[in-house]
C-alpha cells in the first residue's frame, strides 16, 4: 500500500506543478483584462469560458474514465490543454491580444482539461485504501490551493519586471512536466481494458442511479450547487475588489497571504486527516467561510482584507475533505468516474450562475451606488457571504446527510 501511496504522491506532484502554472496564467490574464477594460464583467467572462467546458463535459469525461485508461486520458487532457495557452501567447506576440482571442484560447485549453478531473479522482480511488482517502484529500486540496498560494506571489513579482507573456511561457512548460509524471505512474499500473460498448446515455443513467440511490448523497450534491453559487461570486470579485484600490503586485501578495490559510489547514489534514463528524464539520466550516467572506468585503484596508481572506481559505480544506469523503465512500469503485462526472456537473451549477452574473452585478451595483467597480464588488461579496452562512447551516439538521457516515457501498 505504501508503494501505491508513493505513486499517488508522484501523480499529485504533477498536478501541483500544473496548478501553479495555471494559476500564473489565470492571474496574469485577470490583471491584463482589468487594466484594459476596467470592468469586472470582462474578467468574469473569461473565468466563465474557462469553467464551462469542465462543467459541460464532466459527465462524458466521467464515462470515458470508466471505459478507458484513466492515466492516458489525464495525459491527453493535460498535454493538449497547452494548445489554448500557446494560442493566447502567439496572439500577444503579434500585438495586444483582444478579449475575444483570450476567450478563444481559454476555451480551447478548458475543453481538454475537462478530461482530467474525473480520471484524476477515479485514479486516487484506484491507488489508495479507504483509510488513506482523508490524507489524500488534504493533499489534493493543497495542490488546488497552489494556484492561490504560490502563483499570485510569483505572478505579481514577475509582472513588476516583465509582462503576462512570461507567465504564459512558464505555464506552457509545466504541462510537459505534468504529462511525464502521469506517464511514469501509468507505466506501473495495470492498464484498464476497455469496457464493452455500452450505450453512452445508459452509462450516464447508471451513474445517476448510483447518486440518487442514497438520498443523502443527492441532497449533499444539490446543496453543494447552492454553496458554489455564493463561493463563486466571491472568487470572481475578489480580484477586481482589490485591483480597484491597489496594483498587481499588492494583489499578488494579498492573494498569497489569503491562500496561506488553505495551506495551513490542508497540511494539517494531510498529516492527521478527519476521523469522524464529517457532516457537522462540513456545515460548520462552510458557515465560517461565509462569515469571513462577508467581513472580507467590509473594509478596503489591505491588512483586514488579507486577514479575513486568510480565514476564508482556512475554512475550505476541511469542507472539501468532508464532502469528498462523504461522496466517495458511498459510491462503488466501478462507477467512480461517471459518478464524479455527474457530481461535478450538479454541484458546480452554482459556479455557472456566479460567473455569469457576478461581474455584471458588481458593475451595475457600482454604477447605481456611485462607488465604482470596487464598491459594487464589495456589496455583492458581502451578500454572498450572508447567503453562504444560511445555506451551510441548513445542512446541520439533515439526517440523510449524517447517515452517510455509516455507509455501505
């Protein structure tokens, strides 16, 4: 089992590098677009286009993960996603890239990246035992946090001496390292034999049957979609909120300090894990996250912004860990891929709505109140925080969610 955990660590290392590279590009393009347009809507549009393919293709990607070699799918997804970033870089080398060109490049990259998530999550199940899931969940959260923890600081410093093109080059280089890590792991695992050609929609229907079989799993996924709505509004508006008063270097430092909260909690969970009380910890941690979102938007003082941002990110790994555990341990191994595709599709509906309306809402509110994009972003952020607290606390009395801790897959 120790050998398999080492394989997981190698795979995780590759995704950590990929996350850092993706964070550099995301940060650089966000600053680039805000400086060109001065609007939160443009930044939200790019984020939406980067997210939609993963959202829409998650289900078919999950079916593919159950039918074919999961590691090969990860290599294709990681490797080919570099094409979109290369397109944006070429557009910038020919002159200033337009918002349309950036959107096209982000969309291309996201389409291939959509193959990655279900295969990655299912591979973790292939490699590890149930006792190792919690520790792995903490490390996965840590890798995901790298785009907020490490990337903004590096990007902010590099933008002070260069421009976004350097960030894109670095991101492109990380794709190759990630593919190598996956290839090494793939060579040590028995290759998955393709399943008999089962009708595509029948595979999806089976995944849905597994999820809906347990009321608690379905309810947890539905509530998660509401939670992602409010968290997505915060995530998309935090940057324009800070950029309205500070420069890119300050934004980079602030984002890194904030994300250190996720680092601290993720490291703790990676070492100790969570033993019990998953449903209660999930609800409480999300409620605290909502409180800190609200407080984040109250002041323009960068110290307070960093403190409340730190506390917000510190709340996330425990919530992600609990959600991952409750769902993973209630889904049979043989349908993990298609099930995670469906789980991702339903739970992330909130992000689609958030990315579609939050930028426009911040611009409109800013104009109505006369506080500009920064003030409009603050009001929307605080509203999202209050609604997240209400949604999180509503999970506490739900018995069907508590019952997931005593599972029989």
